[in-house]
């Protein structure tokens, strides 16, 4: 799938490439053959453009970034031609640079922002030292450089003095990522390569950084290569999109054209598999099959084993670059028929009786039923460690959960959303008995679980019964599965403990049946593997099977799909729903992504609950919470959720006044959101709102905002929002009460 230099004719309005790749390949020698992780790629990156690069994990995105900087680690081998064209007309052959020239090129011409900000900083050096050492290493004037550093930090809405004096662990994840962006720009590079820069951040921080990048690009005349597995993100920032599959670009063109009318079958399937807030959930489909092994990429079109349009020509002939018009190039023999065969706005399996029912279910009022779990005024406050000077003072407490009421019923789904540090996981662990509350009660079928745990119950229910009935599926299955045990031992352990009537053969048959049911076929191939021999999606399936084998009544699913590719998220959520129907279980599902929350809540007739600084600020059916949000914080989450439709109107001005969440050890008075709320008035800072019924179609929709009450004194209270205040608030105000590093 190589775009040759003769065939690759640029059709954009201007042609001033800052970086050019020709026949660029990255390979690793392995015992079983050559592993090509970038395969004969040709690409022109235009000056001052934002190029979005998308694809599944393992498609070659990070290798593409490493190749641009000649930073492929040994024993990898990079070959081909990479040319950098500087602004003064000089061209550099990147792969022929000396060590000193390459050092200057990587920082002064092209700089890199990595995904993990924490791993990019030295934890024993403050942030200022990182800037100073970079300036000194490149013989820059430190005084002038630090002035630029302060300006960059302020451009990114950070308190420069506070950040420079801090160590990495003293900053939240969003603050670290912004500090890393500033560090990457300290030597005034022409181009910035960003490898998944927002992957570890929640929605509001992602959207905020995207907005800041747009400003930085204009202010500093930057060229940006933005690499992500999250397709909707590129709709907001990229001028062009390149879609990687099996280490090659299969489609390239203007963002709007690709998102509105993709020509390659893989791109169309990737778009259909992406959860979002606008498309009918019936139309969302996982991409069938899996990406090829880099040692054994299929001949012909590499996508043909997964493509519904594939024929003998696709199997035998490598598709060349076809000009799809409007500046688009696509590697597909049948690209002109892709829209007809893979429609974006039709339900393609309505005639298939074996297809799962994907229709949205209505959320019903279950008040009057006995809940499986009942949380009443639950509080979880963590006291911070105090030092010698704090001996005569009470140590500050982090109010992770503060006065939440919540009932979970049989076959119920409640999805908790909110920013990192808002209390989602703490509330979830408290609900399933993994965290003791400091106030309030948690009841399982009428029994206080901690009274039972302490031996103060009435004896009708044992702690082991409660422990078996309340299970958890962790966000990172790799760390949740014992790396020293094979899958069969991991999965048979709960059967040995809770089903001692089963013999070894019965246990094996049940485990094999579950492996086959979740799509790990043939099950014999997976039965004796170790966790590290599985993909991320396969590890998550094993963790889910382990929880289900205990026949639990409630499962805490803590970000179970956030670490998966976009193309796998719908598939995993479909599996969760299928297993819920099979085992009659309930989910307390945690997500920072409103699109994922909408998908699973609508499919199951569940509810979405929005948390902010330990409080439940809104809860209700997904249709009402997403399309008619009552709380300004929910409205901000809705605004921050990226959409696939580039034509979708989005408010240009941010609905939050401060990027960073306040310090949970010292939350704001009154409504805790008033420091960030664009609608805040004096009464919001003085009084704590109650829980009010929303004036919507559902009686289950409630929120905690004075604006929901028509005759409240809020409406006559003076505003506390400065009319001249910009969308993200003043950097100088940010030093008061920003979040510690609990991202």
C-alpha cells in the first residue's frame, strides 16, 4: 500500500511540506521472521497544518512518530528517506544527521510530546530544573529561555511560579501534561509531534488542551502531528487525517471529508464502531476480527480478512493509491462502493435473527422495589498525613465522597461519570464493600454490610455471602490478573471456593464454555496461556469471566473499556450486557467518557449519575441527562465530549471558568462547582443546593442546582462571574486550590 512519489500528487491549496517521508520502513528482526511495524510509508506534512494520525493499538502510530524524529530504539531498523525543510529553505536528510545535528533537530526543529507526562519528568527534580537543563544542553540563554517558559505556562493557563517550583507528583495529570507541552516548545521548534497527548486525561481536560493547542498553533506558527486512537478528537483540531492500518496509511485527506464520507472500508467501520452522543446506538458496530501480526501481514490488501468487500483482487493485488477527490487518497480497489456496502446511517443487521437486540431501552421507575444495594448519606473522608508542625491542628481531610444516596436494583445499571478525582472509584469501592465509609450506611438486601463484617448483624447473612455477591472488574486487567498463574488456574479459583461440588473436569468444562462464549476461540488455545500472552481486550474478558463465575448480584466495572481501542469498546460493552442478561447481575459502571456512558445506559435502560467533588450533582435516564442536562457541570461534560460530525455546532466559548478542579481538601463553600460555573451567583457561594426534581419527561431525573427551582432566590442574587473573564479563567487565580496529583 505504498503511495509512490510519482502517484502522490498533492491537491491541497498550498504545497509547502515541512516534513517528507518516502519509502520509510521500521522493522525488528525476530526469531520467527521480520516484524515490520511501519511499512513503506510515504507522507508529506504541510507547514502550519495539524495532521491527525489515527488507528488501532499496534497499527504503527508510535513508530511513525519515532521515525519522524529518527528515534527508533534498537534493535529496530529505520530505513527510507525523511526530509526536513526548514523555514529558511534549507533541507535536512534526517537519517544522515550527525549526533550533534540530530540533538539540535529533535528539540530545536521538531519536538515531541509523549503520552505519559509523569514518565517524561524526572520525579526527583522540580519542573524548573527540567527547563533549565534543556536550555543549558542546547546552549540557550537561560534567562531569556525562562522568560519564554513562563509565557508558555501562562499561555497554557498555569500559574508559572507555582508550577516551576513544584515537583511532578505535586501536579495533577492535566497540569503535568500542559507543563510537558510548554517544555517541548521551550526551544521554539517548527513542528510538534504529539503521541496520544490526551489519552490519560478526562473529557474536560482533553477538550481544554485541544482548545489550548489551537491557540498555541496560531501564536507560535506550529506544525502539529497529533496521534490518537480516539477518532472524534481529530474532528476538533486536525486539518487532515491519516488512517493507519497494519503499519500503512490506508486513507488520507481533509478531516471533514473523511469524517463525513470516508472511502476506505476500514475507516467507515472504525467510524461506525466509535461510541458518540449523536448516532443511534443501534447503528454502532464493533470492527469484526483483529489486526494482523506484524510478522505475518496478509498479501494483497492487508484489510481483506476483515473486509466485507474483499474479493480475489484484494487477496492477490496490493491496492495502489486511488485519487478519491477533494485531496483524498485511498488504498482500496472498491472504494467507490464502500459507502453503499457499509452505510453509516442504516441498521445493517435488522434482518439477521441472530443479531443482538441493540435498541435503546426505556429507563423505568423502580421506586417501591427492594434494592440490592442501598447507599444512604455515604461519606468517605481520607485524612491526609500531618507533619510535626501540624501537631496542634486537625489534619486536612479529602472529602472523596460526601453525602451520597443511591439505590441499585436487580438487573440494574448505574453509570457514574465525572473528572478524575471526583470520587467515582471511591464511591464504587464503597458500594461493593472494598472501602469502609466514614459516614452513612451501605446495605445489601437490607443488611448493613459493615455490621455484618464486624459481627454485629442478626446472623441471617454471612460476610462471605456478601463478598461473593459484590464483585469488581478493574480498569487495568493486566495488573488485576496474577502474572504467574495460567488462565485456567485464575478462572478455576472462584469455582473451587464457591462450588466445591464441582470436580476438576466440571470446572474445566465450565471455564472452556465461558471462554468460548466471550469469543476467545478456540478455548483450548487460551486455557493455559499466561495473562501477558493475551491482548488487552482478551485480558479484560478473562477478568470479566472470573467475576461472573461467582454469580455476583452487583459488579463494579471500574473504567472497563477506557484502556481499549475505540474499535473494541462497543464489543466489550455488548459483552457486558450479554453477560448481565445471562447471569441476572447489576452493574455500577464507572466511566470518564460520556459517550460510553450513554451507550451502555441506553442499551440497558440504566441511569447516568454525574459526580463532582464527591457529590452526586445529577442523575437520571441517559436521554434526559445527555440531551437536557440540568446541572452546569453536566453541560460542561456534554460540551467537552468530542463528536464525529465536524458540522455539529459546538459552543466556541468554554462553559467552565477554570480548567483545574479545586483542591478536595478545601472544597469551595456552597455549591462546590461555583468557582468554575459560568452561571454562578452569590447565593451559590453561600448555600448548598439540595436535590431537586428536573422539569423533564422523566420523574427519575434529579439535580443539585438552584437554577432548577423557578422561585429560588438565586434569580435575584448578583452574579459573581466577571464579564471580562475568559473561558478558562485567569491564570493568576489558579494557584488557589488546584487539585493535587490524584488524577
